[in-house]
């Protein structure tokens, strides 16, 4: 059993608590939280502390707080030479206080409060300051998930940008679809099977194999009709730029 | 049993053939195809004809050919006062030859050659010239799918634009994610669970509830770091515009 402490009480912390407790190989010793209320309600049998002075002995300390608090939180821990990791996709390992052995434990997924996830499919992107710590961090991740990767800082930051494209921006395209449905009084439910299938295709095809549509076909007649049908200036701009990007991408092949 | 003839041999035609044959309520009498080879291999027991003169009697004739061929194909059919429909999201019903009773039978889904689909979840968007024909077209669609909608031409065209956003453009964002992975030598598989979960969220949450990320949070520090990390000019442009679009959308709420 890997003795683990989580520091934080937000969305990622809550999901890690659930994942660690479901795993047979992790002993979640404590959670340190400044605002313990939500956690106490959600996990009544958890040992939640609010004072870092009461921190217990553990193999790994996982800081799951907002990116800009990681440095300060790590400095306030009364620990020395312990394995202390953060869970951020964009933050350097170097932001952690060097009094401890530092690492990164980044689960690449979009976490929704209260929505269950198949934790064993979540990719964990790991980095450690000391090679000798990698095995323990790998064991912790592997206790939760089948999908564990050694990822450098540069790679992790690139993955974080990529995640913005395939998650945040994709969801915004769903939003535009939703807005168009509202504008024309058709239920958004009509688009849901298409959204599901578009994502499903990418589990077996490359994006290049899966690409379809008027931009790829160079069907300017449809493109012009679509542009004329859009009434919102930003939607028009997005339509034009993504069309151009698809066409340019095709030329590079 | 609704006696049905399909005209066409492409992707949509092939999927409709499968869907109609799996349904207990559709009698697929014939398929008219100029290039019958692929169909003959895929459906050896199908009655495939190449000459419109041999067209059999049916309740509905479904033209599943490319958008710009619909008009000409419909004129060449030696039929009069029959229910003839096309399957296009962007084409007006009026493109069909007026010698027949016209309609639209638009399955809103992305069809991949050879990839099985749950046809009973595909939304069918229906329109008929004559009110009295709606019931038969509804019965045909309902023989395949639980999800049947009466959709006007304007609504259908809006749905087609919306489909470009949530399918074609979304897949292009997957492509950008894929390109970033290649550039930084990480496997695209790391992004696949995120892609799946992003689409899955939208089956129960609205896009607004599901939206996350630095643009929504107004986290300019992360936005600037992401922009600095992107080396491709078009990727930068897409990042900036979609970020602006998310921010502007938030202001409208």
C-alpha cells in the first residue's frame, strides 16, 4: 500500500480521493484542506485536517490546488526531503519548494463535479526530479489507471495546449451548435448522436481519416451558403478560419 | 412493410441499405446504382439495377447521391406522382423534379464506410411537399430510428451548419491535437479519453455547464503561455479566435 496524502479540496482533489479510495493499493492517510466543509460532507469517514502542522507520514504528498497557489502551498508544508508532487498540466515542477523531492502527477482528463469517471482509463503524465522517485509515482498512478506515461515538462505543456483544443474549444463548438439550434427552434438533442459518433470515430480512426465536410471537399458552394446563413459575426469568423485551417492542412499532406 | 427503392451507391446509400434491411418494417425492393460493383460485393443478395427503366413499384424512392446530382437524377427517373425524397442536409426539396411528390429524408449523422452505427439513435429530419405524404415518410424513418423530427427547410439548413461545427470542425480540432502530439512526440492515445469524456459530458450537461478552461476563467497568464508555445501560425490564430469567442459568449450571458 502506498501511503498518500492529498492537499486540496477542489474538483481534482475530490476525484483523486475517490480514485485512491477505490484502488486496492493506495492508503489515503489524510487530506489537508483549508476549506474542509465540502469534503466532510462528501467523505464523512475521511481524516481531513486543516492545519499543516498535523501532517502525517506518507510516501507521496499530492498537491491538488489551483495553479497559482502551488508554490506557496508547497512552501508552507512542514516537510523535508519528502516526495511532493503537483497535478497541474501547465505548471513547472520547479514551482514546488526545493526542500522536498519534487514531481508531477498530472491526470489528463476533464473533471466534472459529481460525474463518475472510469479512472482506470485516465492517462497519468508523470515527471520526477529524481530518477529514484519515478517508480513510486508510477506505482501510485498505476494503482488507479492502466494508462501511465513518463512525460517531460515540455511535452506536458504541449499536451495541456492540445487538451484545450480537443476539450475546451471542442465544447465551445458544441456551444455554437447549441446556439444555432436555439436560434432555429430545433432541439439540441438532434445533434447529440452526431457529437457522440464524431468522438467515437477518433477512438479507431486518425483525425485525418475521420475528416469529412464541405471544407475538405473544397465544396465552395456549400461553404458560401453556410456563411450566408450565419447571422452572428463571431460564428462567421470561426466558420471561415476553421474552413481555411482544414483546407491549409489538406495542402500540407 | 413499406416498399422502398434506394437510388445511389455511396456512403449514405450503403448505410441506408443496411438500416432498411435490419428493420422488420421495410421491404427494400431494389437499388438503382450507376456503379453497382461495390454494392454487389457488399450485398450479394440485393436486387441491384443499373437502368432506371427497370425501376419497380414502391411506396418511397430515396435518392442518396451527391448534392449536385440530386436534380438531374430525379429528372431521369421514369416516375410520376410517386413519393421521391433526397437525403441531403443542404439541398432544397424544390431541387427534385416536380413531376413527383417530393420530400426530404435527412439522417443527421456522420457516416464512415464500413463502421457500424446504432441506426435506431440516428435523428431523421423529415419534410414533405404534401401533408398526406408525411405519415408514410415518418413510418419509414421510424422503422429505422426512435428519433424522427419534422424539420422545415430553414431548420434543416441551420442544422447542417451546426453539424459542420460539432462534427467537421470538432474533428479538425482533434487533428490539431494530433499534430501537437506528433510535434512533441507523445502518443495521441493520451488525448483519446479526454475526447471521449468531452463528448460524453454533453449527453447530460448543456455546453454552457460543461465549458471549462483558461478562456472561461479569464486566465490570461495561461492563455499567453499557450500562445507562446504554439509554433504554427494557423494554430495560433485558431487559439486566439476560439478564446475570444468563448470570452464574448460568456459576456452575453
